[in-house]
C-alpha cells in the first residue's frame, strides 16, 4: 500500500473508492466481530472457497437473512460491498479520537497491512492515538516521532508510545477496586468499575483499560471478576497481568496470552488462592486435586486393561499360528490321550509353555508399554505435560479434566515409541470409548464432580 493512495484530508467516500477492495480483503483475513460475522463469512468464502467446510449456510447480513455458499458468495459480496466498506470505515473511524479524523487514513492503511481486529482498533488503538494526540499537542513528543506516518504498523506505533507517559492532568478518576490478595511477591486487585479497570490497566493494551475508545470492562465483568496481578518486583517495566477465567483469557500488559501454569505456579504462588476464588480453576488438569483425579485415573486404568484383555482373548482364539504352535508343543510333551486328542487341560496347567503374549512378541511389548503408561501417577502426568523428553505438550497445559483420557492416550503413544494412533489398540480405545465428564449439570447432591464412562 502506497501512502499516496490516501488523501491528505480524510473523506470516507474517497477512501472507500481508493482502497475498498483491500479493506474487504483485510476484513476477510482477520475479522471476527460478532455484529459483522455474516459479512465476514461471505468475504472468507470468496477469498478462500477451498477452505470453507460447509456448503450453504444462512445468517443475517445487514438486517437481512442471506443463504450463501462458495458458488453464490461472489455475487452476494458484490451486492453488499458498498455497505460493508462503509461499515468497515465507520469502525476504523471509531478508533480515531480526533475531531476531524486526521489519523483515519493511517489507521486504514495499517489495517490493510496488519492483523488487528476492528474491536481492538476501537478500544486499545484509540487509547494510544489519544495519548499520541495529547503528547503532540503539548509538544512532549519530538520530531520525527510526532509524525504518525513514520509508523509502519500498529505494533510499532504502540511500542513507541509505551515509552511516554500522559501528563498528570490527563489522568482520569481511579475508581473503586478491591485488593483480594497480597504476599511478598504480588498484589491482586479486582476493579469494581470501569474507572478502576482503566487506572490499573494504565499503560497496558487491554481493551478493558480504554478511556477514550470502546471499553469492554462491563462485558467481561458481567461474566465474572477481572483479576489484575501487580508484581512487587517486576521483571520488566510495566509488568502486570489480567486474568478472566470465564472467558479463559490470561494476558500480560501487551495483551499477549500467558501460560497460566507458569504464571500462578512458577512466577507467583497463587494456585490455592485462585482455586478458592474460581471453581473452574480446579477443573484444569494441572491444578486439579489428587482426590478428584486419582479415582478417575483408576477407573480409566481398569477399563483400559479390561478392554485390552478382551482384545487379546479374541485375537488368541482367531490366531491359527498360535493354535498350531500350542498343539505342536502339547504333542511334544505327550499331552495326548489314547485317541491321540490333545489334553488341553494339561496344556493350560503347564506354565512352562508360556502364554499368548510370549508368542506374540509385538502384542507383549504393547502390553508392557501400556502398563508403563497406565501406571503414571498424577505427578508423572503433570511432568509429562510440561517436561517430558520430547518437549512439552501445550495442547494439554490448559486442558480440563474432560481431556484426561486423551492425555492418557498421548502418554500411551509416547511410551509405545510414538507409533501412530491407528496402530495402537490401547490409545484408540482411550480416544474413542472413554468419556470423562462433569456431573455438575446433573445437580445430584453428593455426586462426584467428575465421572468416567465407557461409550
């Protein structure tokens, strides 16, 4: 995108004509805003029809119900294009705090080049642009840093603005907040209103801390409290964290996702505190209590072993090579009657003859590896998630107890040398036939919070 494609004086109609198609391309690539979901889906169908997993779908687009599939999407997109471009530009303008929208052309250019959703433009970016405008007006930012066009991305711009502080006369009310925890390493506060969310989020990129753009504090707080962690010995300037358990969002000051285990186990000792505050924390496998998980593990072990031996018995009965081998061994040992028939009772009682797993070495090895995996303790399982020899398993770091059988399946595959799932009857059984689910929706007094079912 060349800067000359934008006019020096912003006008929505001319900007729409100049870069409308590029705005739609960016919109299709990154936009997830609920109010524009239908339009985004149509745009995605046009841009990447081979990656759309459905055929015809219906949803509301600008007040009308539309049925669309990859074949009809181009025509429908062409029909809604003027309204869609206008809506995108309206959203981009909402991120510009100036009266005459002097930064909207730059916002549009960066939106086309980048990967920032419209939601963040109207909240976080607007906050940064407000700071920029104040600093520029008060001549607190020297050239060339005071030229918006020198910044080639939203990230570059916000990183530069993080080096500045707003003048004290621009700081708003601190609001009301509750300190819910404190120790030698960290304070934890819960903002009780938007003003407090802005105060404790000052200098961050959280959409809940916006004072000039759209602030999403109320949307999040209706679902559950926002916990802001303020380190007493920060590892870097501005270090802080915001946790929202209902939406499973755990962010640092740059609004980048952080590993919850690393944060509340290794960085701070906060697991027990949060388990008392938020019932869902104990549902994460890595934070769950032994008395909850160990009975589930025992049931998984029992069901897995029972299924394995059922499979072994079936294969043993159908393995002609094994039957021929047993018959040959029996005759060599004289386990035959006067009619020359094999006395199978004697065969069964002769432990020196070995069993089917001795004969079928591959199956015997599988049984040995299975037992190694099933005998993992809960502590072993947590170490496997974070520290096993093949590297950690991030897909399970934030998994809840419902994924326990999947995790045991991964451990079985690991102990079996990483063989493919389809080659392993044990992991296949765990994946397909063991279901770990919560009982909280059953509302049965005295019931365990989680149960194991064979399905």
